[in-house]
């Protein structure tokens, strides 16, 4: 079965057409018949934008955009089996380290700009992370800095879109490593960035161990990343006084167990760590374990590792890239347990840079497990926390509209009774590019949404 949805630039309503006997497609041309339910001939040159796998029952959506000579846009849907969809998600997660053309072109410039931008001063003055500030507070000064590096205006705009996700990456790293921070320590020169625009945390830790950081803090950092050779070497270098004062730097469960093992000259006890994890209800222990989880998950018993991963997801302590790495360590049955039990939180992880290209694969898998309440919590989150706050690293309006298309009809119908409905109509009614989105219409409606509980985009 094949369905083509078309809409005119002047008509925001999608029109389903199911009788497409004359559909022919080549790499550069597509002939199709569709206009308001009446079949007409329209030939247009098309450009393939992106391929996104999605929809319950398994649907492959391929987004095309006709060139300016035509007033039509359309999307193609093909049914795929759930197991095929799951398989393709695995491939994408494994290939996530391969940069896209956009990432190759713009991320390195964005990283260079962020590296020399004074985030700390601005964040200290505003008492919040840059990615959570109104964009008007930093956009002009950031754009001036970008203009000194790049001459092409369109490229400047593309890089400006990356500032929020890249600054979030820096802020998240600083938050997770507060234990090793000395006063106003700045480790940006030690950051090892990937081509996708994320910080390679393991290599960054190794870089920091080569600096003149206090040896106790180095020891804590080595424990966080289970760098066993460095842990033992640093322990030998520390004085008795320094060894005794490590706990003043961090009282982490992992540091405690490493210290105990080294004092008693024993191997690290993975069984003991597993038992401590299962019995702990201390959120600080869970946070510390979450930061270190990708580096020791394989060492734990399967049920303990799954419990630890699930607990970290439930508290949303995991960084999105750490989440992806841990998810790949699980077998298919374990992955499905996670998708089924934490559908909403899994969706939120894949809503973050740079994993949005996997969002529809994941949405198609978790949709059957998503309750109506969690569905609307997600809708509130993406409209109020992402679109209204001008995150633009991807076109979130287009992403949301595609997500809405694949959602159950009962959820769509019940949306009329939800306080987000007026905001929803603004988003669904927008059919132009992101830069022309009517934010002045959305914000007053969003301001009225005060009673519905929803998760924050930035955990």
C-alpha cells in the first residue's frame, strides 16, 4: 500500500490520495496525480531531503521538496515490518559516529566559536545555562563573533543554530564533573570534540589527567571513567594525607569502592558494586553511577546492569550520547523492556542533538507503549520547551508535524480538550520554513499553558 500526502503552499491541509496507479519515480523526476482529491497530472523536479523511518506498523517516510516551479510538496509512506524497523534503528545507532554532511560542514566552526565565547561570565550573570537563556541575550554578540570567522551570511545562520546544543554539551559536562572542578577551572582546552558536535568524555578525561590538576581530583576523575592503570598509578603517587582526603573531593560510591580495594590490595569487587547499586536509594549514588555507567556496564551481571540503566533513565541522569552507548550494550529483549517501560523518556533522549535523525525510528517502536498522558506530556514539552524557546538545530516544527501524523487518532481527537490545543494549531498550521514561523502567535498561547505537568527538555 502506498499513500501520498500533498498540500499546496496556500493550503495547510494535507490531502490523502490512495489511488496512485500512475506514480512513477526516478532519482530526479517524479510524476504524480493529486489535487484536493481530484486526480490531475503534475510533473516536477524533486530533491530528496532526508529519509526517516517511522510509524506504528512500520512506515518508511521519505521527505521530498519540489523545486520552486511547483506549488506541491509531498511525502511517501511505505509499510515496513516492526522487526525491520528495529533492525534499522540498530544500524543507525551503530553508525551514529559517522558525521553527516551538515555536521562536517558546520560543527567544527561552531565548536571553535563556542570554545572562545565567554560562557561562564554570561551564565554567572544570568545564573542559568546559556542554552536556557532567552536567545536575545546572546544572539547578537555571538553573531558578531561568527561574522569575524565566516564571510557567507547563510553559513553564519547555520552555525548560530548550533550554539544552543553545543553550549548544552559544555554545560552538561561541567555539571557532571563538578567534583573535579577547582574554583573557576576551565577545561575547554582539554575537551575532545567529535565531528557530530558532542564531547568525547572518555578521551577528555584522559586529556585532563595530563594537566596539572590536583592529584586527588585526577584520582576521582580516573575512578569515574574506570581508567584502572591511571587509578593505580595515581594511588601510588599520592601521599597518605592525600589518600585520606580524597573523600573531601568526592564521596562517590565508585570512588569509595576503588579506595577500599586499593587499601586492601584487592581487585575491584564488581559483585559488591552490583549489590550496592541494587540496595541504594541515594539519588547522589545513582547520579555518580550514571556518569560512569557506559564504562562498566559490561562488567555487571545482566540483571544488575539493566536495573542500573533503567534507574538512570528514570531519573534522566544519563547524557544522550551515554544513553545511546549503553542501549547498544543491551540485547534486543532488554532494549524492548527499556522502550516499553520508559517510552516517554526514551523519546526525549532522541529529541536531543545529534540523535534526532533516529527520532522517528524510536517513535515508531515506542508509540504502542506511550500512554495518552505521556503523549501529551511530550507534546507540551516539544511545543513549550523546544519550539517556543527557539531551539533550531533541526526543524522541530517539521519534526513535530511528522510525529503528529503518526500518532493515534484517539490522541489527536482528545487534544481538543487539552490546554495545549491552541498552541498545537499554530504549529500544525505552519507550512513554510522555520525562519518564518509565527512565534508571536505561539507565545501568548503557550503562556496560558500552566497546569499541565510536562518534563523539561534539558534534564
